[in-house]
C-alpha cells in the first residue's frame, strides 16, 4: 500500500499511498502509464484495513527517518482512482498524526458527489485532471465509465474549488490529434480560470501509454498552450521533461522497486542509478524481467520498467 518515496516535480519527495485494487478506475485514459483499466467502476467501496495502512506508513517513515530521508507529502496516488475509496476522508484524518502534508491526485470524475467533496476537504493539496471541456474530446481521451455525466463532473469540480481553501492544482495532458486544438485549449483555460488554482500544470505523455499512437503535440503547440494559459492569468507550467533520478536508496531493493513501478514506471537510466547506489547487480533486474516481475518497454527511444 505504501511505496517510494518518489521525486515529484510537483510535490518534492512524495511517499505514495495506494489504497485501490490494481487498475480499478472510473476512466480508462488512452495515455495511462499503467495500461488499460481492468475494472472500470464508479461505485465507491472499502478496500483495505485503515489500522494496517497507518502502521505501514509509520514503519516506512521511521525507516526513512533513520536514513535521513525527508518526506514532503503523503500522497494518495493510486493505480486507480483514489476517490473510489469510501474511507478516503477518515484515511486523510488518520494520516494527519504524522505531521506531513497530505495530497490527493484525482481525475475529478466523482466530484459531483457531495461525500467525495467532503472527504477531500481536509487534504492539504488536491490535484484535479482536466484534459478536455468538449464531451466528445473528453470521451476520446479519458474513456469514462458510461454512466458518468461530463457536465456533472465539471459542475462538481467548480463547486469543490469554491469551497476548498487549501492548495488546488490542475493537470491537463496534451495529446496529438486529440486535444491539440486551439478552440479546445481556450475552453479549458477559461474553465480553469474559474477554479482559481494555485498552479496549473500542462503535461505530456512521457511514459509508455495504455494505447498505441499516443504522442505529444508539437513543441510550438505546447508553447502556444502555455501562452494561452498565461493569457488567462493562470499560474501555469509545462512539464515536458521526465522526473529526476533522486530516488532514495532503501532496504529490500527488489520489493521497493516493484512497489514503485506498479504505480510509477521508471526509466532505465533512473533504475540503473538506483541499483548502483543500492549495490544491486543489474543481472538481478534482467532476472526480474525474465521471470515476468518487471515489464520492459521502449517508448520515445527510452526504455521503461513497470510491474507485470
């Protein structure tokens, strides 16, 4: 349930908390780095024991503290959609005992539910995905559950933004031939402006996506999107480079790597540096690939490792 910490371009050193069964999500985004959704759902439920989770976080933080590793955020970022967890609110409250800021990364699809908004209110940071304003573009990119209403999502996000007093981030993924349209980007910027976010991130499909043919739009279009966001007075930033290589070295190398890449596929350069710092022989990585613990894939001339 606990993985990392992972160096995040948005959150510093982020200790990930995964509370959703593998690939249970309300979307099946074409660019998802974890592959297609296995169980697309919108009904919330309980998936884990809170006491066990808190104890696992406690042990992990102690281990990191002994090694002098600082954690900036406890981040509820799952290999599914974190707001599907009916116990999300009490989880956030329970994690506050550690005195570390708590972040939740959501696709926003369930924010039309009052109970979901209430659960998120006690978080220190919430990041919401907004990839499209037009319904047809939204469906083509996010591949939502058929019973989700797009207008209800947008109204829910807007309502939440008006009541949430902590740090609100937005994230918009740009994809060639899908939302690389100036009219669509202008709509997105106008909507985000209403949310008054602390920061709006523009992202690209840098890791291997769920579907083939998913590419970043031209660099000139990326720059134009940033300009449009700035013209809308959004504090925007384009994230067009991979994360750094500053993954902390820990005990039980294989177990730690598998827990990270199950949610966060890792570049070979990053994995090699982590293995070297850990004193771990690269032949062990090759063995993990052969035994189908790790999946090796090339995307945009970079080699990535994820969990089978």
